């Protein structure tokens, strides 16, 4: 696939190709059958733009453009953004899909921990396949050298957080929040204020949870109650 797509947004391009191939080849799946040719072309362009925008190589520029839009709205004193141009509309949609793609840290803690477990499992499967194929195992994909939360009972994660083995993963998760998800969701929350506050609160709580090992000011009380978690984070 890398050869087919010239190393450019390989997975994103492949997903788009498969999706539109299904729409074209299987009449039962053609959800666009009621649209005109122009409408179908517009839909295709929008979907392509949105999916390609989920490529993490475009993350920084995407946030920068959204921040510019939000700041322009604030400077004009307007409570709404002018959506008359395609470029503005697609920028909002691209960031919407990108934020949804990176929504794990914005979930409540009990759900976020499950996402961490599942992403870790996916990484390990990739590493195992790379080893079978004789390839270099990608970073964070080596089960033998990476310590991550694997317990299905997520409340046990606190014990892992207190060990040196888990420290590197904890730092990675905190950094991912600090440099990737928080800036994105902060800007998005400014755009849809006040409707994004619950996500920002969740991100802050989740960061506090994972920073326990290195920030002693965060104290957590974790209890198991039918696989539900409650946490207390004190300043």
C-alpha cells in the first residue's frame, strides 16, 4: 500500500479508496443514489478532505488554522463564524472529525482506561506481525520491552502507575495529552463554547490520573464497584 499511495497518508487513502469502491460497486451500499452528480462530487470531495485531515502529520497545521478562525471570530465580536466559503466550512468539519478521532482522552476515566488497553493491544499485535515478517518492531509495539496497563480491572492501574516500569508509558500518555489532544480540544471548545467544557474537564482529570507517578500533588482514591471507577484529584 505504501508503494500504491507513494508513502502519503497511506491508511487514510486506502480507507477512502475502499469506501468509495464499495459505494460504486455495490448498489445495496450506495447511500448516495438519490443525489445528483454535482451533489455526489461535492460529497466525495468533502469526505476525502475530512479523512485525509486525520493524518497526524497534518495535526499542527490543522490546529493553527482553527485557532486563526477562532481568534478572528473573537476579534470581530461575533458569536458565530461565517461559513459562506468552502474553505471555512471544510476546516470546521476537518477539525470536528479529527477531534472525534482523538476523543479517547476526552472520555470519562473508566472509558479512557479501556481505550488505553485496546490501543495497547493493537500496538502489540502490530509488533508481533512486524517480528514475524522480519521487520524492525515499531516504537511502543514491543510487548517484551514496553510496560503498559493490561489488566481488565482498570482500578489496578494505580499499582502499575506507582512502579518505575510503568513510568515511561505514564509520561508518554501525559505528553500526548499536553501536546496533542489538549491543544486540539481547547481550541475546539473555544469554538463551541460552552458546550465543550465537559470534554475539557475529562481531559484534565485524565491527565491528573496519569501524572500521579511524577506529580505528587495529585492524590487519587480508586475504588472498584462493578467495574466502575471513581477518582479524586486534589491540587
